[in-house]
């Protein structure tokens, strides 16, 4: 999961301009957590497993929320947040990392 946070911080450090809303930042955090769990292979086949994965996602989100939202609002461009929200993976052609490439 550290890799996702590194990507987010790289995006945040390179961003400039008017920042996104707090709501957009919360959505992005939840999206990044989902993508990280997906990449890690967290798939639930039973209700108990689904509940455990949901519990773990909540714990990660709560642990990172305040710091992430502040960085997101203060240092990220709204366009980069929108790009990351549209990403379907962390890496690859449809990945969050592509949002940081100079176009």
C-alpha cells in the first residue's frame, strides 16, 4: 500500500493551480484504497471475507484521511484528481501513475 501513497504524494508534489474540493479528495482516497486492495488480490468469496475486507479498507482510510485530504486540497490540481478518479488501476495504461505524466 505504500506504493499507492508514494504515487499520490508524487502527484500532489507536482500539482499546481486551483485545488479540488474536500469531497473530491475523499472520493479519491476511497478510490485509491480500492485500487490498492484490488492490486493486492483482495477478493471476497464469502460474506465474512467481504466484511473483513471492508473493515480493513475502513481502517486504512481512517488512518490516512486527515493527512491525505489536506495534501490533496492544498497541493493537487483538480484535473489530476479527476484523472486519478477515472483510473482503473494503479499502474499501466489506465493507471493513476499516468495522471502525473506531462502531456
